[in-house]
């Protein structure tokens, strides 16, 4: 609470009387070790000298590009659908809202491979809706880049919805009420008051969503299949490389890791 | 689905050395009459090994057989990273060689049966199509047609290597819509009707019941796979493990294998 705007002073205070209690510090350190250990394993195992050569391989580049572009598209789609959904859950009351919230978290709970099968059964060529898409428009989704994006949206959008809903619930509603009493309709209130107020929450949710989409494996390989250039994203390329050449798999994982960290840290810096 | 998480090579080497030392110690002890036998096997062996596990447990009272099935390559990677197992059965000889060179085979067993494992079954490829064959697939050449959506195994896994051998032998170039991570994934996509055809093993078609139809093609025997089995260096029950291999190579074993669509050497 004291000196939020003056970090040096705060650091001085902490050293004198604000040392973090052991009961919090100890589990936190164990937590850090637990998260960092697998990463250390990856870094130690990495054949760094071959990384440059791998980065110029066209297959690696196309998988990396496919991963970045589909994850970004999936995040955009999730924002378009997920922010209004979060608003619906946080700001309106209607029967079955609890059930809807549980439904939103279903993709978080079910194994992604099962999610992929569910997508095949609904949007596949013989699926509930997919059957008609095929018959009426000649449109088949599986094994296309669009299917990669759909699989990612299915798995990653709940992260965005949960984050944004939390931000909406935490936001001060008095400004919205004031705007409403001054005659603003609900759309104006949402666009001019609510949205700017929860922008950091939306940003955090979008970053979470993007990261989850980037790492998506199970639903993608099941629903979209695996073909270089169209549906083989980096996680799929890593899995395939692991079958024959574990060293290549480590390099590919690190490339994905470094690129995603660079993007996330870069965005974080801009929002802070 | 296991996310890739490789381990440092030095640790693997240490573990392999430790396991070798362990087996060297246990060689002098009395053979264990009972215990748990861990068998890792290629996904295509699921039904055969499950049936044989029951037979094995009846013949060796007090013994429990634990079976784990996955793509041969994934299993080989697990074994070479120190996964505890007594027996490994692979869908091709290349993958067995990876294990023989990595974590290693049980030395005494390998001296008797061969350093590359013992071949106990063969399998050939068939074209699998959804019931009714909607795309009217007739032979391997039909799959080269761009209007026939085809699923193949990825070249990195054994069934993909067999697929490449078959298409090369037939002089056919197929552009699949997807390269699946194992043969059962190809079968699933065919059974769901998401693709018009896929190349799978004869045994997979036998196991699928009526969910898919099988179409043979000339030269499929040339693209056959040899299935080797071996007792692993990491075993703590080498005698029990050797008994499992003997059962597999016996008449009982080949009977079960033949019923499932396998050929026997």
C-alpha cells in the first residue's frame, strides 16, 4: 500500500520490516523449482549448435508460422466471441446461467483428444453439423487449417472467458450505473465504460488464450490431422520428431518456447 | 497424449548402467516363480497380447502381466529414457534396433535369441475404407486420385515406413490429407468416415469388426512388417520374461496371432 509509485523506497521498507513470511516463501520457492525443473532439463539437453540450422529448415519455418498465425487467429476469434460471453455471464441474470458457466469450463476439464473426437462428431464430414456443411456447401472442415483454428478456439477460449468474467466481477460498477443514469444505453455503457475498465483483464485473458492455443496438441491432431504446411503446428512437429530424432524434438520445443516467451514478455511490457 | 519431455542423456546412460548392474546381480539368484511382468507392445498387438496375458497368468499362477500399448517409437523412447519394463514387442525391426542400441537387451537372452530380438509375427498392409466404400476405392492407384481423401501413417512411425515401401513398390504417389501418429488413428478416421481410405495393417481390419472394410492389393506382402520381441536389459524377472517370449513363439502363440490376422514366420 505504501509507496506504490516509488520502488526503491518500497524495497528499503521490505528489507527492514516487510520480509515475506517463511510459510509463504517456502512453498513459493518449491513452486518455482517445480515449474523450472522440466525447463532446465530441456535447456541442458538442447544441442544448441544445431539450432541455427533447424531454424532455416523450411518445414520448421512453416510449422512455426502456422503455429503463430493459427494461435493469433484463434485468439482473435476467442475475443470476438468470448468477451461478450463473459459479459453475459457476469452482468446479466437468467435461468441456467450456472449451467452455462459450467459448460464454458468443459473444454478445460476434458482431455483435448476427447475434445478433438467431439469436434469430429459434430463438425466432421459425418458429424451433426458437418454433414450438412458438406451436403449444402461442399465444405469439409477436418484436415484444413481452419480446423486447427477451431480446435484451438475450443480448447483456449475458456481461459479468456474465465479471466474476463473475473475482471468484470471485480470492476467497480458505480461508473456503469452513473453512465446509465445519465442516459447511456447498455451498448454504450459496455463500449465506453465497461470495456476500458476491464482492458487489462482482457489482455491477460488473451495472452493466456494465445499461449494455450500455441501449445495445443491433442484436439488439433485428432480433429485437424497432421500434414506439413496445412495442419502440422509446432507441437505436432515436435511430437513427430520425437518418434525418430529426440534431439530435433528438443530443438523444436525450444524454438517454440523462446518465440512464445518473446511475444508474451513483449506484450506484457506494453500493457504494464 | 504424452507431451514430449525428453531427459538429459547422461542420466539415461547412468540409469541404463545401473539397470545392467542390477540384472547382473539378480542372475545368480533363484528364478522367481511369481511376480509382475511388464510388457510394452506396439498398438497393433493390443488384442493378441491381451488374450495371451490371460493364458500366461493361468500357466504361471501368482504371476501378473501388466500390458502397455502405444506406438512402437513412443515405447522405444520411453524404454531408452529408463521406463521400467521386462519385455518389448515392436512393430518393426528398426525400432527394436533403437532399443537394442539404447537401453539394451538382456545379455543372456540376446545371446541365445539374437541381438536384434526374435521375430514372432508378420503383418501386411491393407486399404481400409468406410463400410460401403463410398469413394469406390479399388486398389492402391485409386488413392492417388486427389478426390479420394486418404489418411496415412506419418513416415516417422513404423506403419509409415511400411506405407512408403508399399507405395514405392507399386509406383504410386499418394498425397494424404493427414499423416497420423499411429495406425489406430488412421483406422479411427476411416471408421468415422472422415477420410475415404487409409492404409492400415490386415490385423487392424480384423480387429475393427465391421467398422471398416479391407481391400488387399498386389505387392502388399512386399511391404510387410516383421514384429520382433525381446527381453530388456532392465528386467528384474529375466526367466519370466523369457517364458513370455517362448509362449509367443509356441503353437498357442501363433494360433492366437493367426486368428488376429498376423502371419507367423
